[in-house]
């Protein structure tokens, strides 16, 4: 099945979800967050799906939050919740093996969703970045808990404090990714991993992932709640507004005096 923002393809018992906003470098707006959350929910409920691969169309994996939408948030009827929070709820509740095929740049959520994946394969030319502090906000997606657990405190501090680009060899050395694939072969490597998993009984895979995740689930949700509260307090503040203006005006941000 193909729609305008998310492509879905089944290859036997492997489902491939492809973020499909290549002109926007697969940045996440509420519509794409919602589509991906729905796709994960459907895959979780489908007994014919054993493994899911997540990748991106074009030269990006996911360029993070769509900053144009960040400046002009959609409004919804009372009680309706869309976007980041429902997506994160679907992601951390997903109980089947999940493989990220990082085909190109991954920024923001394009990096912070990776600790929720069971395997991460990264193209040798891809790069990752968590630019939250450079945008005048703070970390998201439980990354203040999950990144130190995955890559160690110092590496997590490097990723989150500097907002610098992390190349594929560095990501591998840190333990952020499982393997680096030759250019253009990342999806094939993800398929190879999936092929080793997919023949196994789905019920056993789900039970095993549930046991692997249960100890961290409540802690990760608590971390997300803390991060969301602080993020909301910084969003729209002087540093965030300056960062967004600098992005819009294609100039370096100036945080002098802030």
C-alpha cells in the first residue's frame, strides 16, 4: 500500500515502512507522525507480520521535526491528540522486532527513535544529529534515559550537549548502531537481518521482546513525561524563537545574552 507520506510493503512476513516526504527530507509533521503510529499499530495486530523495517525515501532517513509546522502548530478539536505523543505511545508499545535502516541523515527524532529499535543498520554515508540545545529546547523521546543506557554517559552527553553531526563510524563505535552498510546497501542488510528473524513464531517473538522491554518501559515513559514538560517550558522562549528565526533566515543563531 502506498499513500502520499508513508509507503508500506510486505515481503513475506517482513513489513517495510518507508517515510515518504523526500522533498522535506522526511521531516515529521503531525500527518506523518499519525500515519506511522497507525502503521505500527496495524503491524502489531497483524499475525502475518513478524518483523518491521523502518527506512526513508530519498537521501534522508528522517530530518526530525518539520520546523515550519513547529512555528505554526495545527489546531484540533478538544480531546483530539495528534503528532509526536501518539507516535511515541505506538513506538514504545510496539512488541515485534523493529529494524531501522538508516539510509541517510537522521536528525532529532531521526536519532532519538533508534534506541527503540532492536537493530539499527546505518549507511556508511549517513549522519545523525540531535540538535535540541541548538534549537533552544531540550531532549525528547526518553533519550535522556535511553541514550546513556545504550552508548554510555559521556557519549550521550556528547550527542545531546553539542548537537554535532555523528558519522557512521562514530555511531558504530559508540554503540548507537549495530552495523554500517556499504553505500546504497542499507536496506538489503536490514532485509538480511529480518530474514533470520521472520521465520520464527510471532507469539514467541512478541513474548521475548515484551520481556526484554518490560523493565525499561515505565522508566522510559517517565523520562518522556519529564522531557515533555521541560520542552514545553522552553518551546516559544527567547532561545527557541531565535533559533527558528535563524533557520528561517538562513543565518547562524545568536544566543548572546540569552
